[in-house]
C-alpha cells in the first residue's frame, strides 16, 4: 500500500518536473526576446534593479513550503543561466 | 515603441516567474508527502537512482532553448533544496 502510494507520488513529481521544465524554457524564450530588444537599443543585458524587483515579487507571492530565501536562491540560478543564454546568442550573432 | 515592447516582455516574464514559483512550491509539497511515506517505512530520503531517472527524463523531454546540462544543473539545485526541506520537517517532528 505504502509502495503504491510512493509510486503515485513519484508519478506526480515527474509530471511537476516536466511542467517546470516547460516553463523554465518558455521563460528563457522571453529572456531571449528581451535580449533582442535590448541589443537593438544598446541597453545592457544585466539590470540589477530589475532583478531585485523580480526577487521582491517572489518574496511577496511565496506561500511556501519553501522559504523565500531558498526560492530566491533558486531563481538567482535561473537568472544567471538566462544571462549566459543571452551571451551565447550574442556570440552566435557575431559569428554570422 | 521598443520600450513598450520591453515592458510587455517584462510583464510576461513576471507572470512566468510566478507560475514557476507556484509549481516549485507544489513540487515541494509532493516531496514532503514522499518524505512522510518514506519515514513511515524507514526508507532513506536520498535516492540517487531515482534522481538519475528524473535527470534522464529532463534530457529526453528538453526542447530548448536551455541546454540539457543547464537544466539538469538547475534541477539538481531544486532537488538539493527539497532534501533540505525534508530534513527540516524531520527535525520539526523530533521537536514535537
């Protein structure tokens, strides 16, 4: 019984992982578009004020169970990966 | 015009962040339930085989733009935070 329960919970976890995967990639597509707009206008990619605002919004909206500090740490990793992705796009553009 | 476009993209990014936040917390709730089942059966919380399977599934399902290695790195951070959360729950249980 407990094993069956575990298998069901694991299946839900896999579904949740796939939803998160999809959303993180969709988020990356938006970041790429922002990178495109910024490179046209010559604006710097990294904007600490904007990043702070996103982290504040996470603090406001967090209903747990994760602590806000944990979530902000996870999102900072996502932000960092996104900046790296924008950097790669720019390098590719330079090679064309 | 470009500024307006940027504002719209940022609003989409905020929406996406909030969706990811919600899913990561929902995922944590499932992990807590798994922790509960495991502690009843005396099974160890950390299961490297299961973690490997989840990472493989991410590799299979990834459609980009993020590279699989980047996503696997992000998910490992989520897994780590989840294990820490299960540890906190256990400590709380010990205090009751």
